[in-house]
C-alpha cells in the first residue's frame, strides 16, 4: 500500500517560486547592506542566492510505501544518523545535523529509506528544530499507525555559531516520543540507548 506524502497542504499547494523576482530581491538585499554586485565575482550572486534558497525550500514528494507486518515483528525499527539540513525561520541561516527515527510496528511496516525521506521532506522549508521533530513523529503516527514512535534530532545552528552568542560547537537536541515509548519507561530507555543517548 502506498500513500502520498502530501499531507501538509500548505507545502503541496504553494505557488511555483518566481526566480526572477527572487533574484531582484536578492540584489536589492545585498545593495541595502552596502554590497555592490558590479564586480564580476558578485555579478551573478543574486541569481545564485535565489536558486539556492529555492532548492532548499523545495520538499521532494514521494510515495510512502508500506508492507504487511507478516512476521508480526514487535521490536523497534530504528534508523540512526540520518543527515538533514534546514533553515532557521528566524534568521534564514542553515542548521544541519542528524536524525534518529524509530517506531514499534503495528500491522504494517515502512520501507526503511522512507524514514530518511520523511525527515528530508519536513526539513525543506524555513523551520524550527522543535517543530521539525514533532512533524516527523506525527507523520509516522498518522500514516503508519504504529504502537510507538520516537524521533531524536541533533543539530548545529549557524544562527548560534556564526552570530549572536557565537557558541561554536554547540549542539541542540530535541526529541518526540509517542505511544508506548512515551508511557513505558523500559521502552523509552531502550530507544534512547539505541539512539546513542544512553539512559534517561
């Protein structure tokens, strides 16, 4: 069985990016900061900026293929170290990190690559890490009906490392636990151990 990932209509229904307008706005932005684009090295920078942000804000649709849990598998399915990148919605600066996504199957299981695709899908927009964590967990719950879901994101935010407090090397960790991973202490401890976080 397959279900389309476009559950978030705000993304599915958004207009096609206007790259010409974005390029003009990027040029105006640079000029307002006192940066001339007259030099050969910067002449095409507004166009590159527009294309770069359009790419970062373009979620890739996919089919979330599920399969019957014929073997009645009842232990954690977990994928660690899924790389992701997103953009802080407050400063439009990137944050990058890794995700750990796991679930306790119910009647169906999900293709393993789709766990990474779900993370990538929700990361491809201006975001905050807390919301991103919950969106991944909620999507898995809504589309898979598992007995439990656990998501842990670790990320370095350039809005903290390149500006403001300049907290180089700092990492932000967020988690979302649903179902028995939230209510059962032993299951929660097992999930965090497999996620590389030790006991809690």
